[in-house]
C-alpha cells in the first residue's frame, strides 16, 4: 500500500471515527485492525488510492455517525460512492430493516455494484471469515457465544456473498481465497 497523503489522511480519519470500537465476533482487537487488513488486501490487488481509501473507510457510514457528505468533503465523490456501495442500510422504502432485511438488501446491491466495490466487499469478507477461522482454531465453539445471530444465518449471508463473487469474479485471487476460507468456516460450524 502506498503511503500517499490521501491514504495517510484516510488512516487518520478511520482511526478517529472508529476510536474505542472493537471487533465483535473475534478476539478483542480495535476495529482499525480490520480496516487495515481490508485496505491491504485491495492494495495488494493493485487498487488505486480511491479504492484503498474506501477500503479503509468501508465501515464508517455503517458503524459510526459519519455521513456520505463528510466523506465527499474530506476525500471525493468516488470514495464516498464506494463506501456507500459496501455499506448496509438500516432502512429502505421508509421501512426499518431487521438483520435479514439489511443483509438481503446488501447482497442485492452487491450483485450490481462496481467491480471496485465488489473487491472491497470481498476483502472485507475474506478478513472476517479468516479471523473467525483463527478464533475458532484457538477457542473452539465457545467463540460462537459472541454471535448475536444463529450460525445458519451467518453461513447463509457469507455463502451468498461468495456466490456473487464466484459469479462476477470467478478467477480473481480474492474470490478463490474467500472460497477456501468459507469452506473451512462451514466445515468448522458443521462439526458442532
């Protein structure tokens, strides 16, 4: 990842916005570690500064009070568009969405999102599932106690995200890496 002024600004922006937040379903690490991992995955793929910046900021709209307008003002329209493309919405059509509704809406949007947005989403899923696999390896099934939803729902959501990635970017290295991580994840959950 190039350490350009925009990337440096994005690191600082993300660190401020996610200050005090920790990953929920893995060992207690600051959220920023996940954001760095996602950004590194897309940077390793050769993404430009706007895509790497959006990867660093991919959870800001979803998990902080940050608005799209703030991202446009601090960075640019392209970064805001990418962040918005990979953010879950809490309501649609004037209706507040439950967990399944948010995930279904997200997956439908991912079907038509730009390739850059899909790569950010893919990197996000790779890091999440690989982190879960590492935690499962260390803690066994006890780590599932941190989950708020039944494991079948996580398998469904992450399986659908994989289906979309395999349909749209079947030969991409991140798709293949995600498929491997997901298989380990599904086997681990199935062994319970």
